[in-house]
C-alpha cells in the first residue's frame, strides 16, 4: 500500500512540475519534461521538491539517439533492447514503436521509473522500467545483459570518471550485443580513449530551443561501439 501511495504522489508531483512537450528532435513523442516554462527550471536546488531530476531533461544525446531509432525502425524490429540511464524513457519508447519485442528503460532513480511509466502511457506503448545498477558489473546483472540484442546509451558521458566507468562496463558485456551511443560532443567523451572504438553513424542538428537550453551545443552524433 505504501508503494502505491508513494507512486501516486510521485505521479502528481511529476505532473505538477513538468510540461508535456513535443518541442524537440522527436515531435512524434510527447514527454513530461522540465522546460523554461516550468517554475522548477528557475528554482534553486533547496527549493526543489525533486532531487536532481535528470530524468526531466531531454538531453541532446538522448534526443539524437531516439531520433535515430525512429528513423531506422528496421534495425529494432523484433529485438530486445536495453535503454541504459533511460531518464525520461524516450529511447525505450521509440524502440517499442519501432517494433522491438522488448524494451527495458533502466535508470537507478526510482522517480525516473514513474516518469517512464507516465511517458509510455502518453505515447500508447508498453516498456519495462527497471532500477538495477548495471554498471556495478555484478555477475548476475552481467548475465542479464546477455539477453539484449541492442544496448542504448544516450548522453551519459558528462563526467570523466563516469565516462571511464561506462567504458569499462562496455568491455565486460556480451560481445554480440550492439551498442549505440548518442552524444553531443561532450569533452569527457571526446577525450576518452574509448573514442577509437567508435564508428560514427549519423549526426543531427539540434533544434534552436535545445541549443539555447544546452549551452550552445548545436548537434549530436550517433556512434556504434565496436568491441
């Protein structure tokens, strides 16, 4: 009962402090997002009822990755897909729309799990939210990744240490899994040796609103990780 009440409360909180938006690279999707029109956009951390709501932002790398999925549905048809660090769940939602047999939206933030549920309902699809921390490289979780045909990583390379952690994890997962990465050219990503293992697949120009909201970043790229 406590969990049900908590989830209901979180749904109200998310609905109150976000806006339904299509103003991004994937207007086919409507998403609960924190935008400049929201009070919390201008609030400081102390006045926010939501702790670090990273899931409420549609990061440029995630936008590009989701756009790539929608533009290439044949790649995802019948596949089992893991959206790692899923945030708002856009990539998992897009994979489902593209015909994936299963799409898991994984984020360690339990509030993100609720946001994903709300977003999938708005877009009329079913994805599976999870809060496991796959990056711990726990043997059970590494075995779990073997079932995924495609692993999606959207805009998670924002910090040098975390970038290194992800690169180590990528080398430990099953070699048959295709790994697609969306990144807007963040410095930790560009400077990491992992970059030599990546193949550029596509580049997208960001919409003007996204450029303004992301310190002038103008484009985001899709990369294939070649293990």
